[in-house]
C-alpha cells in the first residue's frame, strides 16, 4: 500500500483501536506516516523504540503497597490519560524477550496492573526480514495480534508530500523525471548509502545549507550512493541551463519551449515553485504553450501550492481549452 492508502487505513483501524503493524524496506517513511496521521487526527503520540528496551522496562519496578502486597510501578513513558497512539517503532528489531513482553500490551491493552487508556491505540512498525536489516523473527503469537500492512513507495505520494515540506524544487523535478530512483534498495548488495525517501530529504537539506561545491558531490553520494548521485548531479547541470523565471515571465507567449523532457520537468517545478498572486497570469500563458502533459503538470502543481487560483479567469480559460484531459 502506498503512504496515502496507509494513512486512510490507519484512520479506520485507530477508530476501532485495532493494533496494526507497518512493514516495509528501510528509509521509506513508515514512522513519518504514523506521526503525520496522529497530527492530522489531533492525537498525541508516544514513540517507544522497542530495540532500546529490556524486557523488564515495560513492566516497570515493584514496590510494597500500604497493605503489604507488592505492586508494579508502570514506567513513566506509558500513557495514563487522553487520546493518542502508542507507537512501538522497530518492534521486530527488538530481542525476542522484549517482543514477548509486548504480548499482553498489544492484545489485552494492559501490563500487569497497568491498563492502556481507552483513547489510546497501539501501532507498531519495522523493516522486512528479507531486507537484511536488523530484525528478529516476530513470534507468531505476537504477529497474530496485529493487522499487517505492507508499505510500498509511490513517487506521486512522495511528490505531494515534498511540495508541502519545502523540498528543493530541483530534487522534486528529478524524482518526477526518474521516479525509479526515489527508492533503489537491493538487500543483496552491501551498500551503506542508497536512494530512499529519507536519504533524498537529506540531500534537500544539504542543498539548502549551500555546501562548498568542492565537497557537494561527495556529500550527495554519501546520502544516496554514487549511482543516484551521478544521475542527480547530471540533472542539476540541465537545471542550470534553464531560462530564469524572470526571463520566462517577461515573454511567456514568445520564449522558446524546450523539447527535452528533462528540461520540461525541471521548468514545471521551477515555475510552480515561483508562483505567487502577481505572476499567475504569466505562468498560465506560458503553461498553455507546453505539451499537454506538462501543461497539466505545471497547473496541478500550482493548484497544490495555492488552491485559490482555480477561481481566476486565467485558470478558467486554461481549463476550458483542456477540458478533454480534465474529465
């Protein structure tokens, strides 16, 4: 399931407090989709890294009660009120005894005397065994307590997320052009760096920090590997050949339209990123001259950035001319 479907499924499962386990390859955003879903629903989230726990950490410590009987003091990280998600991240990377300690919490919503409040749901996540990440086979008794959802990478979902999270427009354009490089992980190869949604976000952060050009190539390769870095750096050279936004807006009806698809992807990202209320008419005039698929791409990106443009005369004229592809 792609991330947008995972989010929808989580909402349904959280509504009935059904424990769920998300599995997928490293670096695709499993933890992030849980955090974003919690934020979207106004829920608190407690992120517990199971791999860092010992079996006794979940049960807590014993004490003598006033009646002389022993009681267990639940750990402070377990919730006692409110509504939220108890997120057991990297659960299948934890040792078997730690996983066994989760049995009662996941199914019965309790640990000894501790009871998970009604407003809280259990969500867990982990890498797949075939990815050769740090994992232990999940005991069948624990696995059977979850609904299992398999997380898959989807470039369209990632682009939608990237547009909302200030990812560098050059990088978004590159992933549109080479979607297969969004996640290129081969467990048979012992590569420490490989392309993934997480590592491309690292690259975007690097670009925004304006690193010295003498080390930029090595920094990108250190994040996404040499293959992904070579292709991305080649794409950046294409980006550098583009006319500026100002040059395009100065002559939107006459400036030359490139034929190279890589250039067209780059221009669409550049122009949609530059959109504001003062230049929309010029951007729409330029968009109307692009090949139809790129014209739609540019306008769709513009709408994602500012939905109010659908109420403008320029948008109405563009939509009328392209009604056959908008149905």
